[in-house]
C-alpha cells in the first residue's frame, strides 16, 4: 500500500475514502496527523501548498521563530 500511495492520485483517493495512506507505520488518524505535521513529504505537496498557503507559511515561520528564540536564549546565557 505504501508503494501505491506514492502516486498522487492514489494518495488523494485514499484520503477521500477515509482511509489515509500509512505514514512510517502509522495508520488511520495517527497517519493523518503525521501527514499534516510533515506536508513536505506528501506526494501532492506542490498542489497542497497552493491550497494551503497560510498553513505552509505558519510551518516555515515556526521554524524561524524557534531558531530566533534559541539564539536569544543563548545570548542571555552568555
């Protein structure tokens, strides 16, 4: 099933049927949660980015904030 899910059409069909493709051994709602946390690994990622521009921005902004906070903490410690 994991091999079939590499095809964007199969990935979409599985989601529409309510049985998401497995994600590193996770199935069901756990797999859906993992796909949502790691959208860049979806086979339909480019299309997904177009449909969810604000979510993609939050994901990339979140990484920047984490690095900024880490740098600030390091400066305060020194």
